[in-house]
C-alpha cells in the first residue's frame, strides 16, 4: 500500500497542469495529466489504477485532443475562413512550432489564415475576422479541454485516494 502523501503529490502535479493550461492556453494540459497518471501507474503498479481507469483517462485525453482540433476549425469557419486558409494556417502553425515554440505555432496559424484570406478577398477586415474566428475556437477549445482535464483529475483522485 502506498502512503496518501504520495497520491496527494501526484494530484498536486496534476493541479499545476490545470493551472498551467489556463495560463498558457496552447499547453496540452490534458495530455500532461494523462502522462502523469501513466507514470504513476508504471511506478506504483498498474493495479493501483486498473485497466478501466487507464482506458477512461486515455479516452478523455483523446476526446480533449479531438475537441481542440474541431473547435479551432469550427471557429475559423465561423469567422469566414476557407478550407484552404485553415490548412495553410495549420501548416504555418506547425512550422512556427518547430522554429519558435507554442506561441510561434499560434502566430503561424493566425498569419497563415490572414494571408490566404487576404490574397483571396483583397480586404483586411474579413481576413482578420477569419483569424479572430480561429481565436474564438481556441477559447472554446480551452474551456472544453479544461473541464475534461478537471474530470481526468477527478477520476484519478477517486481511484487513488
């Protein structure tokens, strides 16, 4: 049997991940929480979590990742972005991630959407509206991912405490 302070320490690390994903919205907090739970299971023995909990945490993590992708796409479409602009934005975001960091990814996505939309419409206002739609989707994604991550921490806590 593992002592309760050990589990509290893991829960505190997960809590820090929750706070960090609010401070740095592009941080995949749900993935970090899932990873912490998997490390806990590896170190403490998989019986400490159980197969269903591992499955449920994995399912929630994947659901959060899908919600993240769908929300960004939805927001950009709602803002008036075309499919080509979104795809170019995602490619530019990936390049920004490689060369800069998470903020570079965000800057790349927004720049890609704005530039493609401007080249198609020759107007700045709808181009920026399309990028603003992506930001709206990002905000929706953050809320959804945060509540899923809170649920993941709750599932973990109910199992180990």
